[in-house]
C-alpha cells in the first residue's frame, strides 16, 4: 500500500522533542553499513538524539523488518539516494521487531513505513516500496520544506569528518532534564511541576511552555481509552469537557485540523467561562503543533473572530 503525504502537510501533532527520553545523554546511535554519520541504526532509547539532530538536518526514518520483502527492495534505494546528498539528509533505520515504541510513535500500520523528522516534528511520508524516482521526489520535497523552516545543516560524511571527532550535545537546562527524566519514569505530575518551575524562572522559555502543554495533554489522556473518549463526545456534543478531551485525542493521533475544528466549532456555541476554557485549550494545542505551523495561523485567525 502506498499513502504518500508530502512535507507540505508536516504535522505530527505532538512535537517529540520535549517527550523523547534523554536520560544521562545516551551514546550516539550505532552506525549502519553505508556512509558514516549519514546512515544510522536507531532504537527506542536513541530517538531523543535523532529529534535533536533534526533541528539542523532533516532525518528520514525507515521502519523495516528482516522478514519484509518490500523492505529489502526499498532500503537500498533509500541508502543510495541519501548517501548522494552528501550529509544534507540523515537516514535512521528502525527494526520494527526490536523497537515497538518507535513503531507506535510513527503509527506504522505496515512496513516499510517511511517518515521524516524536521525541527523535532514527525511527518509521515509513504508506506510500501516506491520506485526510485518517486522516492527521490519525496526526498527533494523534504529538503525544500526543511529549507523553508531554516533547517539547512549538513552532517560530516566520511571524507570530511575527523576520525576521532565526537558530537558534543548542547547542555540541557536542569529543569528541562528533570522533566525529561520524569517523563521517562512515567511521572507526568513531576514533569509538569518541573516545566512550571522553568517557566516561572523564565516566562519566555518556549521549550518549557511547549513541553508543559504536551505533558498536560498526556496527563489528561492518562488512563482513558480512545473508544471511551469518542463515545462520550458523540453522545454529548454540547458537553465542553467531553469535546475538550476528544480534541486532545485528535491531536495526540496527529489529526491537527480535526482537533482545531472541534474546538473552534464548540467555542462558537459558548459564552462566559466555558468559552475561556476552550480558548486556553486551543492555545495549548497551538504550542504543541508549533506557532509557525500554517494550520495554527489559520486557526488563530478564526479564534480571533470568535473572541471579538
């Protein structure tokens, strides 16, 4: 099956940069065969580094399995093409059998699944083994989108990287690290407290603001099933809390426009404090998706018309 979604609709709903496990700065992902630094094997524990890398160079994710015939057709094509970009793209290979968390994070229903991570945000690209010319077209569009976002870095390739060079990660602010460690331990309340403290110390800490919005969303969905949330929203279309939770579920699943539309349509029917509650939830969702995302800009314009 092929379901190509080009980078113009980038949008994993949740910016993974604040949720990726980064405990004690784990070692760099193991390099796969191919161009050193350009093609790497990653696992569930390595993804935080890939998210950080994506802030300077687009990362293509190849989810494959040893038993998968189409994967064996596609992977060599991806490797050959990405090596040809001279470090402007990185290919991160994920063994689906060994890394269930990454499979779930990218909603990989079948393999091979190919996605991108650009500026900390995941985006589906296609599933199945495409012809080489179509794969190259997708990669070109990923690069074009990344350039629009100001992401134009390049990783060293074999011929220009010193043999003993090691990447030096930027230090993580202590309260951010405390929040990441709490997320890694499943303690969302402690993560919320750490991000709130970081914001109190620096109200312009945009990473902490986005991280707090993300963790609060996870906390609201904790212990609830998708079926339960959807059923309640369908049965109670005028119930603000039911619709707020359904919008959280939409966003967590990558349905950005659905989440925004649900909340904006609901807001149009409300007055007073309930209207304010929906506005605040929308602002949280904007932070999660990214304030420079065109879908946020469109939703913000409608929100303004509903407020005034």
